[in-house]
C-alpha cells in the first residue's frame, strides 16, 4: 500500500478502484488539472501515490456537496501545493462535515475492491470497532459503510494496536466529543441564540444570524481539529 512517504505504486485502474470512481473520471480530473500528473515509470506506465488518492477523495466530496468543477478548481488552488495525504484527508473530513451523516451499502467484495486488499474476519471486526462499518439490516451479506472513514480504517489495519485498545480509544473519543458538543451548544444557546431572539425584529441581526448558522459547523470543526492536533502533539512530545 502506498503511503505519503513511499514511491507511487498505483496504476490508474488501481487508483480508480480504491477511490470508487471510473478510470474515465480520473483521466477527466487530470485533464482539468485537479489531479497532479502521475509518475511515469518503465514502459511509460503512470503510477499514482497516496496523495493522488486523498486528493481524488477530496474532489469527490466537494462534488457531493454540490460544488461545480469551476468552484472545485478555485478551492484547490487556494490549498498549499505541498499538502500531504494526511492534510488532504483532514480537509476532506471537514468538507464532509458540512452535510448530514451518510452511509453507503457495500458487499464484502466491494469493500475489498475499495480497500485494495483482501479483508479477513479479524479485519472486518477491527473496522467495525473503529466505526467504519456495520452489518446491514436485514443481514443479507452487505454492510453499512462510512465512506469518509474507510480509507483511514484500512490504513490502520496493519498498525499493531489491540482490538480492545481500539474500542477503548473510540469510547474516549465519543465521550469527550459529546461533552465538547454539549458545552458548545450550551454556549451558543446562552450567548448567541437567546440574545438573537430578543432582537429578532432587527433585519441586520437576522441576516447576521443566518450567516453564522450556515458557517458555524465547519468553523467549529476546524477549530476542534486544530486544537486537538496541537494538544496531541504536545502530549506525545511530553511522553517521549
């Protein structure tokens, strides 16, 4: 599996399969300049890396949000050109958070195609523990999959972390994120929403509130991600 520090190893067919799109789509994005060119190897075969995969996932998410190709081009032009696959994945997660939660149905074979590898029963159990998938109801052999988490979950399969540790980590994240959401909601209600209701006859204030409501979720998520990254780096640095 290609990572951000490895040489590109994916052919265009493998890249399309991992991203869940067609080869034609990959080539179209490339001609529009949305994807950087592949590394040309022996026999003039183009090879793609992890950054291509993450950028393709971001483009697809932006399209799901209803952005036109011209708008996507402008969005990508504003990003630093040397963003890593990890940074692109964070951008995609933030973009995906603008829309309601969504899940897709997929068979075991489709999951393996997207993962680019065979998935054992242990792999499936670990992905379920990470919240990436769950068996669909009724149990017809398909799964409900969180598309935004699948690629990250597959990458973590080879990390030497015990199944119990994954479950414990997920519990910690859920508990603390729920607590943060509750506190932020209370703060918004007491400091913003209630004063707004007292001034709802003011047209300018109403317009400002509508603008704030539309942008609040991505703003808060960006702040949370940034704060968490800084805190995690400090804790890891202190623990070494």
